[in-house]
């Protein structure tokens, strides 16, 4: 699959855009499909336009949103141990899926550069603005760092990543935060199988997974008092207005976050406050809403250690080690690829 660097590149930074111009068409098609379903939905990957990425960075600073702090604590205490365990004595190429601005990746990069003297880092993110900002910040701070970045969704980038591996070394793939929780159980298995197919036996995946806990703690993390998460969710409608010439009355929708204990997931929705119709000119469609009707925008599944063992076993990995924060709310899990890549 051919890909080309963006207009801005240098000796230590190249940004590839394998999705090309199709990404705008994907957004339009997904909006059409999702909003014409009987139970309306929008894919969470579209949260992360430039404004959405900035709002998510703000969410990570909120007192209710413990996930980022818990993961940062693990990395502050354990990054050297994580790197040592993942490398197995080999040189490491570092990959990251959903890197964003790469703020939380810094400790892992620092540990690898200290260990190896130099490092190739291959981040993938759907937001070009966040990707470029993160890559430039890391390059300025780490002289031994080379970045080959992909402004893309995972499906377009994953087949290309095998070509980035350094011969004679190991891959360490980061999938941090609660990103795996955005997939249902079946989807998580399918996604990790795709990751496994580009890895070799002994390569490693560092998988962040939020742990099951009290409803009040979980719902507060996704519905903060300041309303930043609400703005993040509502920005999806504002983005449709901006990019697809729609006229959603954003203020007539409200953010809803609920924990489904039976399914083990937090659900996010946009709920219509009244009976209304929105016109999407770019798609030549009108979308009607009943009062109280919802658009489902995200699931965030929570795990326990038994569930993580099952996920590893089903996707060709062993859960080699798990690190927890001091409050045992969040887990960083080292999944090591086993077999020859055909274990499915």
C-alpha cells in the first residue's frame, strides 16, 4: 500500500498519511450510516478533530478522570522495569496506536533512549495536529529519537507497521489509556488479532486497561462537574455542522454517561432535549429526533485480570506481567506475542 510523507519532514521526523483524502469521505459515510439507524450512533474515533483532541487533553487533567493520573503513576514508578521486561535484552522499536500528543508516552521514550542511546518511535493517530505537536516536542527533548509517524486510523496504518521494524530487534507496541475499552469484547479480540499479525513471536504489546470499580467513580470520570466531557461529546455534533454543513442545535442535546454493570461498560450518549430535525446539507438528508432520543457515541469497557488473561489467550499473546497504580484502579499489561502469528 503506497504512502507518502506530509509536506513537512526532516531527517528525524517523517509524517505519513496513508488514509489520504478518503478520510473525509469516511466521516461523511459513517455519519450517514450512523444517524439513519433506528438506534442512532456515531463512531468514537471522530471525537478527535483538532478541537476534540484539545478537549480530551483537558479531560485528562480533571480530578474525576483518574485514568491518566493512574497510568502516569505506573510509568513514573515502573517505566524502566517495563522497558527491561519488554526488550528481553534486544533493541526495541517503539510503536504507539492512538498516540495523541504523546504526553504519557514520554516516560517510556525516556527509558528506552536511556537504555539504547537511540530510538525509532512510530506513532499512529487520526489527528494530524496532535500527532505533529507530540512528535516535535519529543524530538526537541530527546536527541537520539527518530520519528516515523502515521496520520491515519488503525486499519490503514497497521499493515504498514511491519516495514518499520528494525532488524534484529523487538517491537514494543503501546495501546494506552482506556483505548481497548472502546471496543466490545468481540471487537477487542479482532483488533488485537490484527496487531498480533504484524508482530513476531517475542514482540510485546503494552495494553492499558481500566479496571472494574464502583459505579459512582466510573460515572463521574465520564461526566465531570465542569462539563468538559460534555463539551467533548457535543463537539461531535459541532463537527458535523462544520464539516458537513449541518444545522444541529447543539444546545438542544445533552451529554449522558451511564455505567452498565452487567455489560461492564460506561456508555456515552447525546440525548435530544426536544422533538427536532437537523438538516445535513452535504449528505442531502434530514434527521428527526424524538424528545429523549439518544445518539450512542462511545462505550468504555472495564476489565478484571481474568478478563485480561482471556483476551490475551484468544489473540495470540501471553499476559506476561501487569502493573497497577497505588489505588489499584488502572492496569498496564505486558502482552507478549507467542507462536508464529497464526494462533487465532
